[in-house]
C-alpha cells in the first residue's frame, strides 16, 4: 500500500527467531501504529503488543507500507528494538540539587555522563529514581492507567520548604503531593533519601521518616544514603563529609524507626546503606534484617548478601591444594572487608593467595571510596609494579552497562596491556567471586 508519510518509530534491530524476523521486518523499517493506535512511547508499545491478535502497520525503506495481521501468545514479544530506547525523548531533570553528582563531574568526559534523567518510565523499566518535580498530571495518569509498579522516588526530605532549597526548584515541595496520588492509585514505591550533613539529617530526618509512615503499605522501602562529594565542587553549595560520630547517630536514629515500624507494620521499611556501617566501624546486620534486600541496588545490604553467599558457597566446596596467586582491586571502603574474607580461604585452599588492593580515587577525590566510581587510570597508576599474580579481579560495577569501558573511557583491554596481566570482571555476588578465584 502506498500512503502518505506519517511519524513512526525506526527499528534498530530485529531479534533472531522472533515474530518480527519471520514477518521480514528489518532494521530501518518504521513502525507506524498498532491496531490503528498511535504509539507515544515504549509504555504504549508494550501495552498494545501484549494482546494475542494484532494489526501492525510498518513502513519499509522504499516507502511501501505493510499491514501485518499477527496471532501470537499473550505477552509474547514481537522482537523489535528501536533507535530510541523509550521510543520517545528522555525526560531530563530541571532541578539543581545541591548534592547532584553529575554537577560534580570533571569536564571532558563522554557526553552521556552529563545527562540528568528524571523520567518515570526509566524508574519502572530500569529502577532509576525520580524527584516528581518534572512529572506532569498526564504522566501520573499514565502511571495509574498502566499500573506501573514499583516507581522509585527521590524523597530527600518531606519538609516542603527545605525540599525546594535542596532541589533548587520552587515546585519541589508541592511535588510531594504526587506521592498521595500514587498511593490512592495503588502504585507501589521505593524511596531514597540522600543525606546532606546539616541539611536534612538530625531532626529533619526524623521528620521525614515520621511523615513517610503514612505512605505505607504502598511505600515498600526507603534507603538513606550519604551524599557523595567529589573534588570538583567549585561554585557549588558547600557540603561537609559525614564523620564516624555522624554515621553512628544516623544508624541509631534510623534504628528507632525500624523498631517502631517493625512492631506496628511488620516491616522495618527504612534502611541505612552499607556505607554508614563501614564509616561508623559497626558490624553489618544479619541477612534477615534486610527483609529480602529491597534496596540492594542502592547499596543497602549488598555487602551482607555478598558475604552470606560467599560463605555458603565456600562451605560446599571440597577445597584443594592447588597453587594459585591472584589479585583484586576495589575501593578503599571495601578493601578491609575483602582482606578479612580471603583470610578464611586458607583452611580449604591453603595454597591460594589473593592480594587485595584498595584503590585511592585520585580522579574524583579522596572522599569517593566506593568501587563503582573507580577509573582505569587510577587502577593502572596504583597497580604498576604490584604483585598481581595470574589475574586481576575487578568488580563489574566499574563498567558501563553491556560494555568493557570504565568511566574515564579506559577499557579492560587497556588495563590488561598496561599491567601485563589478564583481567577478570566479577559480579558483586559471593558465588561469582569465589568461583573466579578457585576456578
């Protein structure tokens, strides 16, 4: 059929063996509509393609339009990926948060690292956190219509005036009312509070946790994480690093609410991230404490999960006397944990040696101590001439998703060449770590 040109979505790739491949849909083809309905974004696409019977209109490269009638299983994917991941423009953040990590990035890095997203669709699809300040009533309506759950929300504070100041957005306080609409619509949520010393800690944190209780049971979990401070904070709001004493106070305050919520609602609801415990010099809580690790991607219980899985896996292994020598590089915060962990290897693997190197973050500054923000240049500079053994283990958190590139554009191959040592990328899981050493 020859028809007038209309707007659509360009197919980037077709999955092998998929319905789209069978129908001879090709990269470069344009999806015009499904069942005669316009497709605004990826949410519309997934909603419309769930059905068993579809009519799909495709425009080929030569301008010819194909109307394809499809019969398939319910929720079976058609197998098309599009040039725009959301089939729409990404919604950027218009806030100027005092704690924004992107504002603390050095110049000259790849362009995508400077993009601030605040898109509810990414919250649902990828677990990103949204502030609600860039979310219109129409966006809320679409979340309610599609019943998108969970939505991850950056709360930071429930004090409307303080939230406006922290986000540098005069609408940030009113935006909190959108949480009420999500609760009314039965949408489940996870919350996040980035704590800034002297701003939203102390009595303000107490106020926020008191207010958040009214969002139960739809608010499933809330993480409290310390602000990350790089050395690139010129012309930005002055923020101070949390001390060991501060960390202990934060854990104790959160603990009060955990006890109250557990007794009243059967859940602790709010959790301090692992970094607080390491800064305070406290033992990490046991596995049961984390209630299934709802905030593990936010650094809550990640270490306990790794330790638990590692110990269970180590107990099952028969052990051997094979001679091994390897090395592992991580952030300064985690290095002591790994050194203690690997000391327990000797009982079953007496001839296995793992050198643990805590890498100082010269790129972002000494206050950044987590492994996920290490750069290739710091790893290379600090491991030159070090005992690395037969392989260097690096955490997968260092890499850009799906690629072998670190934040500073240094690749895994660059590190191997510079250090003349094979590199193994290891997931932050106990079993994966242990097998990378013993196998």
